[in-house]
C-alpha cells in the first residue's frame, strides 16, 4: 500500500468494520476497531478513531456507543431491516422463473446489506428445499431487452416455444416471427409476462417471458398507445386465470359466506358483495372465460356457483363433462 494511502482510507475502513461486524445486537469496541485497522495496514490512535466516528455520525450514519458486555460502537440502522430483507430473499428463493444459480447470486447480494451476524440469520431463514425453479437463465436477458425497447419506444420481434414430450424446445408455428409493441411486464401466477400490443389484431396480448427466444428490437415505433394509455396491468391480470386469455365477460357468482376470503384473495376487497340469504352472498366480476377459470371454480364445488350468464354456465358444464369423461 503506498505511503499515507492507508490514512486517507482510514475512515472508510472504520465504516466497513461497523457495517460488517455490528448491528443492534452486536457492537465493536475501540480496541477492536484499532485492531481491525491495523490488520488492514492502517495506523490510528483512539483520538483519530473518535474523530472518524464523529465525522460518520455527522454525515448521517446512525452510530451509537455503549458500555458493558454488549457495548461498543454499533451501526444500529440501515436502509433495510432484516425482516424486510428476509421477505425479499424469500420472494427470490420461491420465484419459479428465477434459476437456482441466479437466486443464490441475488441472495448473496442482499446479504451485503446486513452485518455478518445478520447474514447468517438471513440465509438460514430463507433456505427452502424442493422448490421448482426455472432452468432458463435467459429470462434476465429477455427482461432487459424488453425494458430497453420500451424505453426507446421500439417494437420487438421474437419466436415463441413450447416443450415437447422429449423435454425439447419446439418453436410455435414452425418458428414464426412474432412482432409486437411491448408496453409492460407483469408477474402473475408465478411467471413473468409481457403485456404487448398486436398491431395486426389491434388488441392487447400477453406472452410468457421465459418462452420468448431471439428477441430483437425493431426500428418501428411502438403501436397501440391508444390502448396502452391508462392501461391497468393489475386489472387486466385480475380478469385472467393462470394468465390464459379468453372472451371477456361479466360473470355473477353465488358464494357461501365461508368463501369470502377466497373471493377477496382473487378479486380484491373493492368488489361489492350482495347478500342473498343468511348463508350466501353474490358478486359480479369481469373475467376472461377459459378452461382455467372453470377448473378454478371446480375447486370449490357448490360453494361458488355461476348464476349468469347462461353461456358461461354451459361452458362450465362442458368443461366438467370433458374432465369426467376422461375417467369413465
């Protein structure tokens, strides 16, 4: 280390020691700080150390000093509390579209925001084995390409694939090139989706980001701004079940009172409930009619029943008959 460079960096080493080794429950003594500085080739005495700590406090770092067994200097507040980082890390760990490798990398970066003692607690609390994770690292490049196209107001082209019985990627429609105008990204049903405008049909469509390949930016400016302006992604995804599209329809459901929580989880608290009798209530919501909507209803038997329109009732019956026929 060049002469005097250690002295110029001294205050940074003091901050590094406080950041890594202290929190609300763990402190470091002045002797411990001096030892840490010495191990990093920095000479200091107690006076310069006290001055450095005062400078850090004036700059805005929340450093306290205490005595006794749990005393010493402590950096007691940070941008994130441990409980907040646990929530973020658990979201990363449980997200199906994030690979194991990327999950580990992100959680390691989150752990840099806490002390070494809290880092152990963070990693211990978020470890969950057996979760199904994506094998596709390309989703992050796809997300970046989509965000770039949105910021530069450009359309994108891509191919779309499915998996076959041999676990091989097969491009849809023989490798057809899709060209759309990206407007938003939506995380729903444990997957990432692109919300985009299809100019050929002049409608909003969605695509799973992890199934998109060969994304390229097109020179044409984005279309569909008349539909995207004021577009509510949350309301759009709320109408879909499993992000499967279909005909948009106003559907009335009759529910047992015990299923109120299920309805609120699915449609939110703003949907009006109408009491029909002491045991039931009714509501009317916009949904996309699809097999996923009908199979969602099947989970609840006669606890949640479609009462209108008749077309939805008939489609539900057909879906149920088709499922039953497979076992007869």
